[in-house]
C-alpha cells in the first residue's frame, strides 16, 4: 500500500467517523439521524478494517479483519435503508398534501 493511499484512507476514516458522530449528536431524539449516523460510523469501521488488514501480524488476525469487513459492508446499507424508510411520509400526510386523486 502506498503512502498516499494510506493517508487518503486514514483521512476518509476520520471524516466518516466525525460525520456519523455529528449526525447522532446533532439531535439525539431523531431516529433518522441515529440511523444515518450509525451507517456512517459502521462505514468508518469498515474502512478501518480495510486499512489495518495489510498490517496484521498474523493470518488469524487478517481473517478476523476480513470477516469484520464483510459485516461492516452490509451494516451501513441496512442503516441507510432504515433511514430512508423512516423518511417516507405516512398515508395521512400524503392525502393531506395531495388530496384524494383517483386515476382511471
């Protein structure tokens, strides 16, 4: 791994970790921000696993990092999907906004 790639991945790790923490701390009562922030933090942990994988001293630790990386690739997508689903307005708000329109 080159020094430039190492620096960029480290910067991206800290940026995503900060953004996830910021989203959660912005308004802790909103579930949307919790889900988006948790997605960013788990993405940062996945980046950390990717970053540390070449430097693992044993094959067992490398295997554990690869397994953790697989988990942290899936979790952000689930958290962000939950945030998107939570943002969908319910039926009553939809009818208030657009009325009952009937199409043939």
